[in-house]
C-alpha cells in the first residue's frame, strides 16, 4: 500500500465513489399501490371503487372526499373525480390461497407480512393474484377485475371485440372499453387520461340522445292523455243529456230510492203538508 512495490492498490481502494441512495423494495412499493387506498392510504376493504385513471379507493374514503375535498390534502391529484358517476365499483374475486399465505407470512413479522402476504383478490378466469406483478384491467360498464393475459387470450378467439360480453358477469358489450388498473408508467397514465376524456364525451352524447328519444316517445302519449279527458268530458255531458232530458223528474226515475224521493219537495209527502217543506221552513218538523 505504501508504493514500495509490495502491493498494487486498486482504484476502489483509493477513490471513494458516491453511495447510491437506498431504494425502496419492489415488493413494498407494489403492496403500497395494490393494497392501499390512493386517498386515505388505508388497506383496501370492500366496497372498492376505481376511477377513469384506474386508481383504486375505498368507497367510504371516496365519499368523504366528495363531501370534503380538502380532507386528505391531495385534491389536486384527484380533480377528475367530481361525482359518483366518475367512479365504478369493482367486482373482485377472492383469492383462495390468500388467507393461507397471509397466515404463514404473519409469523415473520408485521413488515415482512405486509410486503410478502398474498393478495386477497385474484382473477376469476386464470386465478392470477392481483399483486402488481401482472397487469389487470376492468370494463367500465361492469367493473369486473380481470388479468390482462386472460383477456388477451379471450379477445384473440373472439371475432368481434365490440360486441363481446364480460366473461365474468356476462355484461353485454363490456369488452369494448377496458381500463388498466394502477398504471405504472407515464405513458400509461397519459393514455388513460386521453381515454377518460373520450369516454366522458361519449357518455354525455349518449345521455343527450337518450333524453331526446324519451321526450320524443313521451310526446304522443302526453297528447293522447290530454285528448282522453276532453273526449270523456264531452261523452259524459252528452250522456247526461241523453239520460236525463229536460223536464224529467227524479220522482219518475225507477232507479231512485224512496228515501231519496221523500227528501225532495216534489214528493207526495211534501205536497200533502199544510206548512212549508221542512227543509226550507222547520228542520224538526218530522220529529
């Protein structure tokens, strides 16, 4: 080391290189993204909802955020969530091996268990765990969380993707609009943002068309309802005139009861009285 020829120092022994910053373990990063609410940072518990960008939240936290947008202090990152229409409740399949692996990993400690425990959810088609190692997608119309590989295999065998129903819940025309859960790269986030704008525009157009079609269908019915009372009123007035012509008396009506006839001044009892009729003169005349 002293340069006397006894040893040859290496560069690593003479120059100290800058130490690299400590990186967060990939398992812990995936666990934070796939097992925690993006709003409250709490563990995900059913019911779980997702937004147009594929981020997952606890439904209770999402409702609290809509009521108070400053509750979690991150309102700027979630400006796209304006109402419940911007959220879709996810239909998640349980992972049958999740409880066994979670119980075995809990013996290693709380930190290790949080990073290595199995995900409680899995793909209902292939059984792949939803832990971040594999991409997951969900149709916006139904919200079923499916592994992307299983969906790709299904789409390859389908002749028409636009009319393909969801393989989990059989929702018709569900596979035409898929959203990636928890996009990792900036390119995926940008693509999800563009798809969100197009989807919202399409939903607004469909809502307007549905309202116009409903109003057009309701117009003839409303006109018919207005016409029916007028016809019934004219028919009743005409019928009353026919049933009771001018000059007729209820005393000659065979359908009228004797009690009703006796109350009128045209009855025989009223005509046989010495005084005026009890209705106009003395209410207690017949006591």
